[in-house]
C-alpha cells in the first residue's frame, strides 16, 4: 500500500475515534477550554458579562456550533458522538479540498 | 487555544489580521517556489491530521480541557511555510463551520497556531536532529521536543493576548470589556496547562508519527522545505 493511502486510513481511524475527545472530558466533568467560556459561564466566573464580549460573542452563527447539530445539545452522548464524527468528516473533507485546490494553484507541476 | 469572538478587543484582533497578511503572502510565495506537485497530498494529510488531532479534547479533571494542535508534524515534513498554509485552512474551517475560534480572532489564532507553533517547532526539530541519520532515535526525540516547545510558546502567546485585554479595554468603573483576566492569571493558566498536559500530547503524537514514518516512509523525512 502506498504511504499516502496508509496515512489516509490513519486519518479515517482517528475520525472514527474522535468522540473519545468528547466522552472523556464529559466523564471527568471537565468544562470549556481556558478562555473559551460562553457568556453565561463568564457571568458565573467573574460576576458580570464584559460588554464587548457580550456584543461580539454572538457575532457569528456557525452552522454546526461545537461540532454538533443545532438543537442536539440535550440529546445525549451517543447522538453527540455521531454528530462529532459527521462534523469531523465534513470539516476535514472541506479542509482537504481547500488544501488540494491551494496546492494545485501553488505547487510546481510535474515534480 | 482557539480564542473565541469577544475575548480580544478590536485593537488586538486587527493587529493580528494585519500581522498575518504579510505572513500569508510570504507563505504562498515561498510555497509556490518550493512545494512540488507530488507533495500536495502530504500537505492535505498534514492539514487533516491537525484538524482531527484538535478534536481530541483532553480533560483536566474537574477543570478545563485542551488539545494538541498537530501542526509541528506538518512543519517537520513539509517546512514551516507549507505548514502555515495547511493549519490556516484547518483553523478557518473550524471557525466558520463549527464556531471553534472566533471570526474576529482568526488573525490571532492563526498567528499563534499556524505561524508561531510550526516555526518554533520546525527550528527546534532542526536544531535537535542536526546531522542525525534518518533512522536515528534522536529524530524521534527531536520531534517530541519540537512539539512540546512549539505548542507551549504558542500557548504562552495566547495567554499574553488574553491577558493584555483588561489593560487595553475597560469601563470607567474598571470592568473589563473583553477578556477579564489579566496577564498574571491568563499567562500562568495557558502556559501551565500546556506545560503540564497538552504539551505532552503534542510531543507524543509528533514523536510517534516521526517514528512511524522512519519505518514506513523514510524518504518523507529529509529536512526538505524552507
């Protein structure tokens, strides 16, 4: 098997295992990453929501916030894990597509 | 380390967008000169690896989470400029599609994770692996050290960016407008977590990947790229 094929298989395996990155933090009751709290968490942490943060935090409405489908927040880990894998496939698929396009434009041909 | 919208004031967000413009321009100019068509699949694999590694959140029990960036590997294999492009694409997709990292913070997040991290990692790897044969264990160690130092420098920098906000922007009564934690909290928090936990994850994945490639495809390892 070509090395690139092997590495793509490796990426696919990592994608299928990615829900580990969702389940283990949940199990250990670990919260958001440092500095990535939502506005309501900020209220609890410092007692107020900084005005600029409040205004800007809802600036962008991501189509799949937090690698999940909108409205699936309460659906439980099996659903969230499935959404996580689908997110990984879509996100990595798009990333790979863009890098191939950029690479095709930039790279020297025939070498 | 994905700074969300609302944590950095306009001055900082704007500064890093402006700082990234010449870096992105230089990256495309240099990659155009050095990247060979047959290396494009590896660049895509590097971007995919970085993306998926960032999804493996590692908990600090009862506390916060974090993750490796996986970007030092691409820098070792393809050079820091190519890695800069690959990680930038991953970060932009994460911000736009998944709201992971803010739109206004794309400049800062790219500066930390797509510029500082691969460059620091790349030069540490070159220094530690200097003159080592392709199959030497020193290359595996060099990759681990490079991953560890690369992500930690990036995390420290993110801590500084967070920590400057209460100095730069606050109301007359002293309430912060953006990130409320100053340098004395933000830098030790970001640096500490990465020194203790997430830095080791970056070190291990980078070292293991290099060890695997030494066995399977040593031709990918020469210190090519600029």
